[in-house]
C-alpha cells in the first residue's frame, strides 16, 4: 500500500503522539508498505535522512502549546504532490492544520481516510484562557464536527472510544492500543547506569521513584511532590527523578524547593528517545498520578522495563494495570504516599507484581500494532471501494494475538457493549 500519514507532531518532537507515529511508520515499512509523512517544519529535524519519505510544510509554534507547531503555508504544493504519489489511504493524527489538509486531499482525490484521536481536549482547556472560553460541551461538538466525515476512527484506548461515543459519533471505531518496541527497554550494562547515576548525583543504594513524560499541568505531578515528604520521613535516602520537559517544569522545580525537597527531587529535562530505556532501568518503581492519558505508553514502557507501576486508577489503563496483580493503583492523591511506601518497603511483593506486569504487556508489541493497523487499512479500503459500503471481515489469521483478540475492538458502534471493559484476567 501507499500510505499517507498527516500529523502536526513528528520526530524530533518528543511526545506520545510522535512516538506512536514513529512506531507505526517503522512497522508498516517493515511489512513492505510505502509510508509518506506529511508534517510541519522543525528546526531540529534531520532533513537529509528524511528525503523522499517526510514532507514538511512551513510552520510556526502553536499559540496555546508552544512546543507544538501548525502549518501556515505550502498547502497547494502538498495537494499536487499527493496527486503524484497515488495514495491508497490517508491516516491523520491531528485535528489542526495537517489534519484539515489530509481531509481536503482525501476528498479531492477520493482516497479513503481514517483518523486516530490522540488527545482528550477536555483535559487541556486550562491552556486556553484558563478554561473561560471553551467549555467541555463546545469541545465535544467540535470533535463531532471534525470526525464525522471519516470512513473510520481509531481510539488508542476504550476511554477514548467512550469519549467519541459521548460526542455523538456514530461510526466505525477501532480500539487499537499503541504498541512499543519492547526490546528497547531491556536492561543495559551497569556502566551505562552508573554513568547516569553519577550525572544525576544519586547513589546505587538510593531507592528511586521515577516519573517520566511531559511535565505539564494535566499530568498531576504536583500530587507526587506533595506525597514525597511522607516517603522521606520513613526512607530518607529516597530520590524522585522526574524525566521530561514541559510548560510547568520551572513551577514544579520551585515547588520542590518550597517543600524542602531540593536535595531529593531531580529534574532531568528532556531525554533523547534512544536513551529513555536506560532511565526506566534506574528506577525502583514508576509512578503516575495522571488521569489524562489516552495511550498509556509510559506505563507499558515501565512495565516492559520490569518496573512495578504505581498509578492513579483510570479507564485508560484498566485493560493492563490491575491492582495487586500487574500494578499498584490508588484512588485519591492522599493515598499516594502510602502506596509508594508499601512498594518501596516490600521489594519481594513489588518484584512479583513487576514480573506479572512485564508478562501482561508482551502483547503490546510494535509488531502487533503495525499488523493490526495494516488490517484496519485493508478493511477500510475494501469498504470504501465496495458499492454497498459494508465492512469486510478480517481473516482469522490477522487476529491471533492476545492483544488483537482481547484488547482490540474491531467492530462498528452498533456492536459495542456499552460501559466499562470487564477484562480482569
């Protein structure tokens, strides 16, 4: 197939969306497809290595998310270019500039188009005039308006799927969790880890609580900082390592000083993707107090790294994080300190849960992700070409994996069981 991926967010930008697209692109290419990326310019991009596969439109930082960019010119050139590439399908990953362009091109050339809905915008309204302009119901109407013209939608989790249904979208929705390269999270040699410890000023004997991801308001990192004094009262040499960058990093650094945590909390800033796996291996546990996730990638990566995970209970992770079986969950921020202390003071139990967690996420491989999205494309193309516009059943061989058979919901809305997932195995 000739596949066109349209996105405002792409490498070298660091985000869950960029990681998801990079993983998908690599797997689709490995399966023999031609993949063309249409995205925004980035001053840090390696244009030489991208030649012939990545096409960038002139862009500027997005006013509400300065670390993200939106295209401002070059649309006509792209439209002509796509006409020459003979695309079989278009896959958009943004509701902004490149997403709108992808829709326009699909309509012009009669190309089937699918969209992955990555971001729950109701969790991000605080970035726009502190939530005083856009309200949740307005966002739902905008989401419905943007998504209703697609042949099919892809939701990374059941939580996102349910949100799309609540927006009034009555169409084919595939629930396809993002896969990851599990081999990237195997333990490196001790010299590599010792070098990172030395750089961060931590000892091999220090218990490390790891937070990794975008350092932003909606990630609720405040709750982890608030819980840490209680952890230190019982384990004085514990360290909290916060890996990543984002709009509230400076604010959180200031808060850590105010709480008297300056010697116990370390902010690393952004880390290259190729080195992220090493930072997971520093930790004794991984923690997240966020309920704004749509992919759960960092949880899966931590579990693949063999770390016990402490997470706030949320629908987005309920398929793979089960309390006291594959992870440790908490319901309110006030419960977090006790949960962290339990894991740190019970290493035997933590190790057992971590082993269960690693086994649980083996089905979230990049290979399975690519294979299932490929099958989705084939079904959508067949349906688009059919005069009756009926979905075509997938061959059984395409759905043999645990991930595909138990987690993915390759059905239309009319066949969805309403409510929360009941999977607890």
